[in-house]
């Protein structure tokens, strides 16, 4: 079988892997608000990588940033992604961890200060990234 968007898929996957590594470094340094955002981004890019690999036409371009929306598309292709739970939690960090007006009266860089929360986000993103990596390895020789 040919994969028309294989190269694009692999570009997104490498970027997701790099972003995950950077997020984990930020987590270890105690920069939790940035780590939370980048864990969400790594998971998003990993799912988009899988979608690029499995799509057949340019008309299937996806513009959402929501992990829940992306997972809905991915689950329609591969039932194994039904095991991914709690992705909605990562979606919360896409906006709230970046913009002061998303938390009225609070500052994201000070509000998101829980190492346990960052650890949970890391594990969620790691699970999504790992599943995508295994799936792509099984498709792309």
C-alpha cells in the first residue's frame, strides 16, 4: 500500500517527539504552565501525524486543535485509540496555561504550580505519543 502523506506524517511525528522532550524538561525544571501546554501540543501533533499517514486525500485536512476531536477522527480509523482516556484534561491546557485572561484574576504561570498535575499530563501525552509511534512503526517499514 502507498502512503501519499508519509513524509508529512513523519515530520509531524518527529516534531511531536521533540515537543514532548522539551515539555518534560520544562516539567523537571518546575515550569509547569509551559510543560502543560507543550504536553497538549505534543499529543495533538502526534495524533495529526497519524491522521496524515492514514488520510487518502487533501480534502481530509483537519483544522481542530482539540484532542477529543482528533481522537474521534482517529478512533474511526483504528479502534485501538479507544483505550486513550482523559485526553480532554490535556485540552484544558491549550488555552488556560497560556493566556492570563483565560483565568480571571489569576496568572497561569503561578496558577499551574502542581508537580503532580504536570506528571499526570506527561503520562497522558506519553501514552498518546507512544500509541501513535507503535501504530506508525507497524504501518511504515
